[in-house]
C-alpha cells in the first residue's frame, strides 16, 4: 500500500513571510526518513499507510502550536493498495508518454 499526501501548513498570525515556520516542518519530514518533495505550494510525502501520513501531519502541527495562535492547513491524500514508490512512478509514467518534465 502507498499513501501520498500533499499538504501545506503555516501560521497565519506571523506576518507575510512564514518560511521560518515551514522550515521546522520540512526538517522534521526530512529527519523522519519518508520520501518527500518540497514544492512552492506545499510538500508531498509518501508513506506506507494513512496512519503514517496523519502522524506526520500531527507532528507538523505540534511544531507550530507552541508559538502560533492560528495555523492554516490543506491536505490531499491518495491511497492505493498494491503500489509503492509512487512519488517517482507517477512522474515517470507521464515522462514515458511525453518526455522529460520540469521537477
């Protein structure tokens, strides 16, 4: 099984630039060992199941809740049985049809 989640989480009470807060989350994901991709609009994480995904999102919130009064979050999750390495495979499938794409 594979669970892909694209999520964005950031405080809305800390001004215009929130990269300091987002960096905490990315560091946690990086140290977790899960495969992920940071994009300008969010982060995509691949885990074995939805429990691992929700644990990552919960940890991300815990990193912000201590000094942020308002946190905005969006989450999209795609769960597929019998599949793995979809973070790479989904892009490769498109590239086989049209050639290299920007990543």
